[in-house]
């Protein structure tokens, strides 16, 4: 980031950026609160080593903004936010660090509610809960909704079927060839859903052990990390980190549909959504396709009921269909259509608040 932070916040509509540090545990964390028109900011906590503080800040802001659109478009009454903890989750995550982070979240007084993301899991949220009530994604044994990844994968699968109906005139995935980039907690479950639906699945991941584990469980083909972009497939499903759809990778794609669960797949939302459209590649918008986990978590307020929560997660397919139809009707990209859908809900909430305040 080369511009002043307040200029960036003003341009992108951020309400708050919070820095947290704890000397005892070494915790260094950032929380972005993008928009709270629909309710408290709601987003997971990512823990990973960043090359610089600037990279961490960019990531937490990109993710926080995406959560605003995700929650709004998928009918969740929460605003958008995100947290990142700077550090290696495998070697630096401790109880003291997680409790310090819980205190940081609690200090915001409910403006931000968090859950899990890359580098954190449901057991971590049990420790965070010792310091705050403003967190979800608890294990089922603690009254929570269990695995966020499982819900995300299920929602992504429902979205793929809906998108396939728009692109291939049928939601039936039998015989379709799908390339999954990233087979961690989400991508591996998505692979199982696809195989069970009769799809042929090819996968890649930087983690060799994850690939071998998945291949022992499912009949998938493995290709190199860079080779995944060159596969002759019907559907490309990014399920790893963001920015994978860019000037270099888009020309290499040999698919008709992109539909995966990774966040911020487009390096530049406007430029690369347009590039995909010109190439005739349909794009199932990432912040809708990846919403299953946050939808499931949102049901942990007021008593969790799995069947009810997963019914809501399945509506990702309906939302994705609506986005494709809006894009076609207005002759715009699916990203623009999804933003229209989200902004309509947000603006409605703002106007209702204004009405109540003026009574």
C-alpha cells in the first residue's frame, strides 16, 4: 500500500481498522470492519505468515470487504469484516495467543463477530470463547455448527450445480471434468461431492500429503501446481488462495465455467471479470460460492439446528442462478450483478435505519 490508510478506507468504504498486539504471547493481529449496515461485522480469523505488515493489511481489507458482499448477497443479517493473525499457525499458535486475540475481539464490544478461516479451526474457537462471546464456529459438542469447511464445500457444490444448469443446460455433473485447485479442508470435501455426482476430477495442491490422502479416498487425477490452469476441463474450481485469476492464468484456461470456494479469486475484480466474459467463460462469483461456512455459522445465534442451517446453505444455488439471470438481463458481468444484489440489501438496511431514526 502506497497511499495513506485513511484515503484507502474512505475510497473503499471501511468503517474501522484495528491493530492489536500482546507482548506476552507475541500476538500481532488486524481486524477490518468494512460495513455494519446490516448488523455487526461478521467474518473469520485467518492465521498465516505474511511477507510484510502491508501484505497482511491488504489481505484483511480485501477479505473484510468481500464479507460485506457475501453476507448481503446471501441473505445474512450481518455486516462484513475479517481478522488476520500474523504468524505460522503450525508453530506459533498458542493458548496465550488465542486468548489475547479473544480479548482483542471482546474489546470491540460486539461490532465484530469472528469464526474460523485458514490457519484456525473449531478447537481454536473454544479457546477464544474463554475471553469473548463474540465468536462462532464452535464444535458441535459445544453447541456449535461443527466444521465450517464442510458447510462451505456443500454450499460450493450446490452453487456448481446451479451454475452448470446455466452454462451446460443441466445441473447433472455426470461425465463433467472438473479441476480443483487446492484440496485442503474444503477442496477435499468438494472432490468427494463431485465424484459422487459422477464427475471426473483432477486436482493440484502444494501439499503433497493432502494430495496422497485424497487419492487414497477418491479416484482423482493429480497434476502439478502450475499445470492445473492448462487442463482441458468443463469446470475450474479454485479452492486455495486468492488472486489466481489474472493476466497470466486466464488466457491458459480451457474451461467453460469457473466455480470454486476460494476468496478473492480475481486479482482485479473489474478487469478480470471482463476478461473472462470476453473469453466466454462463465464466472460463479466467489463471495457467493464460498458463503456456506458463514451462513452455517450465522445460525449459531438463537440455537443451532443443522437441518435448518444447511437448507439455508443450499440456497447458494438459488442465489447463483439469480446472479446469472441478472447478468444476462443487464448485459453485465456476474461480479457486477452480485454486487447489485448485495448493494440492494445494504441500501435497504440503511434506508430503514434512517426511517426509524426519523420517527
